[in-house]
C-alpha cells in the first residue's frame, strides 16, 4: 500500500520497535520530525504509541516522556480549516434559520477536509458560479475525478449548504463538492459543533481541540472507560460454565485455555493503561482532576453534593479483583505526586476506604495484603518496600556493575585489614566487617586513607594516630587502649603504661602502613584508567549527580577516585561534557555545567584541563551547527561559568574565535557568550568580564569597533 497513511504507519511502527532508553533521544527526535498533515495521521500516531505503551508497561515512563516531547512539538495543526458561514450563532438549536445577506459572518472549523473526493462537480469558470450552482439546487451531474490534481481554494457554508471549492493545477478551472449541512455527518465531513462570531475565536478553539495533548487525553478517556471488556469476558465465562457439563475434556481444556489467555491479555492491557495514565500525570500531561476521576471510578465512589467533601459507594456496582489490583498499581505510580496538601481531603477519604478494604475478610488475601502494603508505603513517604525493576540503559547497567565491583573491592579490603590488624595470637584481628578505620573492630572504609590529610591523623596532642582504632579486633574509641583490643600490641600515646616489652612468647607489634601525603592535585598514586573507562565513570558521575539530589560531597569523592593516578582525567571529563552538551536535553546540559563549575571551584580541575577542550569546541563550533542548530547558544552556556571563574579570559576567547572561517560566527559566539553569562551570572559579573579596557580592545580587534559597540549596546 503506497498511500500516505500506510507509509506513516510503517515509519512510526519501525521507530517504536527500535526505541530503547539508550536510543531514546535520537529516535524520539525522528518521531517528532514526522509531519502530521491530517487529523487521521495525528490519531494514528497516538494510537500506535498508546498500544505500544500499554503493551510494554515496564517502558511506560519512556513512552510517557515520548508523548510529552510530541505534545511540545505538535502544538500547531496545519490540517485545521476555518469555514466562513452565514449561520446565526445566537439562534436556538432547531430554530428556523434566517439568512441575512447583510449580516456579519460567523465561523466553524474542521480538522478533516480532503481534496481527494472521487466524484466532483465542474468544471466552472469562477468561484461565484460554484456557489450559485450549490445554492440553486441545480441538478448538475457529478463527474469522476480520475487522476486530476486539485488544491483547496475555499470553504464556506451558505444557505444551509456545505461548499468545498477546489481548483485544478493544470488549467485553473474550478470544481466543487457540496451537500446539505444536515448531512455532514452522513457524508463523513467533520465540523465543529460550536459556531463562532469571530475568526480568531474559531481558530483558537480549533487549535485547542486538535493539539497532540488534547487528542491524547481523548484517547486516555476512551481507553479507561472500556470497562465493558471484562464484562463481556465474564458473560462468556458464565455461558461456558453452563455448557461445561456437555463438553468433552479436550473441549473444556481448549475453551478454558482460550478464556484464560483472553483474561490475561485484557488484564495486561488494563494495568498497562493505568500505569501509562499515571506516568502521563506525573509529567503534567493530565490534570489532577482526571486522576481523581480514575481513582473514584476504580473505587466505585461518587461525590455527594454539599458544603463539604463527602463520598458514597455507587449502588449496584462493587469492586472486582481487577479493580483492586488496578487501584493499587495506580497509587504506587502516582502516590508521591497526588498526595499533596491541596488534595488532603480527597486522600483522607480514599484511604479511609482503603483501610476498610485492607481489613475486609471477604477479599482475597492478595488484595488485602496489597492494600496493607499501600498503607505502609504512604506512611513511609511513598517509598517502595522493594525496588521495582525497570528497563535500563547500557550506562545504567555499567553503573550497577561498577558499583557492585566497588562493593566487592571494599569488602575484600575490609577482610584483609580486619584479619591482619591486631597481630598477637589471632585475637587482635578479625571481625573486620564490624567496623573500620573510624573506630570499629577491625577493617573498614578503605577510602579513608586517601581522603584524610595528615592533620586528620594526629590527635589533640600532636601524636600520630596511625594505629588508633585501626588495629585489633576489640579496639574502639571508647577503649582505654586506643591502639586496639586485647590482641593489639601496637603502641599508642593514650596507653596508661609504657609500651610492652617484646618477648619470644609475644608477636611483634604490627608495622603500620606508611601513609604518604598525596601529591598536589591528587593526580597520581591510584589506579590507572583508560580513556574509555574515565568517560564511562564521568557519565555515571553525571547520572548520580542528577538522580541523587545533586550531592556535591559525593561528587567530589567520586572525582577523587577518577583523578587519582589519572592526570588527564580532568581534561577528558571536560571534553566529554562539552561534546555531549551540543546534543542533549537542557536539564542534562545544566547538570554537566554545574558539575564542571563545582569541580573547578573545588580545585579538582585546572585551567589547562579547561582550556584545551574548550579551545576545540570554539574552533570547531561551525561543524557542530550542522547537526545542532543551537550549538553556538549551547557553547555560550559552557563559556559563561568558566569566564566568570577566570578559568578562561576574553583574550583567550578572541584568539580561539578568530580561527573560525565565517566572520558572522565570530559575532554569534561573542553575542551568545554575553547573553548566556548575563542569564547565569548577572549583569554586573558580565560587564566585569567583557567591559574592561583590555577586553574591549581585544573584542574590537576581533569584531571591529562598530560591530562590538552594537553588541554591547544591545546586550551589555
């Protein structure tokens, strides 16, 4: 099938089948770039995404994100047509129409106007001739359109007739299709039910009713209200039970297998639909009012009119097993979002019934336990009792593997240090898993050696505490002998007596590991990593920073692990983040810029770490623009904090910018750097960086005095 719809369907299905979290940004961009030329095409795309989402509930958050991106891109609908009419918008429905030739025009809209009609009237010499024939009840016979190419010329409603005038691209003659307005639905022509007094009002309503978001909302409502699917299945089950005695064993088994397969499929679709609706709500695609409707429909509650909020159970309609499961799944998905102060009265009413359901002995144990878990989950701030397994990107899988590897290494270090810490007759060491360097019973956090400087190893009297709390099995900060437990013979100044004498019957004191002060910058002495491994760690570091509350302390500790023994790590990380900033979402770009800012301020990055990668970005920014039109703006966002922190200066920026071939790019780089720095750092900081005498001189040499003054007047 070579039709446009068939091609679009094939394209959308192909992209949806390939989409994963790893490829999401690229494939979602391709879906957003598909031109939606008709309302049917819009509903087709929504249907395909929706079916994929409810069929793969583990990916529902990804498909919800896809819908969010589509809703942001598909806001204008080119297929909407405004139709001029002579109808009276104030007339009562069913009243006799009074056509006033001199009256003001009214308007309707349609999202489904086609020029592919098989039969048409014509040809006509003019538009007026078309209208005269349409309203004069002329018995002109239609002709077959054939291969004729026609384009839409005008739409109007006149004297109760819908008139569509088209024009031939070959000979400029006019053709038309017309029918009584009362038969529009019969003829398959969609028209707005409302009549508007102004074209702007009509256009606004049409845009609002035909956005991706609105069409998706309609689809959600239709899918949620498909409760009769289970009803039909239950009727079939009742019929089967009546016929069961008359069927053979093989027929019974076949029929039961078929019914069970259908039940599982319906249940999967229902639960997938509930989860997808919840994910859409979390992204702000659906309003809270809609979620309350969903909850109340599942709980069989209806609001009682009155001065205060009150619910009653819907008569002759009880919750079934599927409703219980769907309700619990919905609250697990949206609980942390919908349980807010404004919704407190509703949540109180919902959980009042949920408490009753959790104690209802007539329900299955599975449902009661699910409700009890839900109550516990809410009491703990909607924290899941067990981690829900979801789809992961390759980076997330690598991150988990590295985390497990670090934990195993840490456990191994604890066992090693804990087993050898005390010496003596085997009683000083051991129990390494119970404590650590910080005052436990043996081994501990192996990272402490590298992350505390020499001052941390001295007590308040200046003695070296290398042995303190690191030795034997039963030593601790509260023991009189800080050097260790009963089996630790290491000397400590906190001992009350002199150091014990070594005899043949005593093991020699343990030799404390030599702790060297780290070199400046902490760049050597650790494990050497390849460039690929440093880049992988940098990506993990970014993800942890974004997902774990932007913890600066943890960020710096992770950076220490990357830098130790890897003098090029800083430059590699800056280069990676700069490259990725050209083609990523705004929140990810901001996170990477924030990370680089924190690291530079903390002394984890040097000027050379920044200058070399950023020089490449500036010199080759024109190549990035080919794939990412906003690349120069993104470069400005990167430059702003480095200029503010004096990691880069204007002389450096002018020198690197001058290497661009296109002079117009010189202006764009400087202009975007100023604009983005004003956003990030404020007017004062921007003037201080760009407004000094030496800086102005360098900028005028690069751009020309007149050009820079024009930019300064506009931006500074």
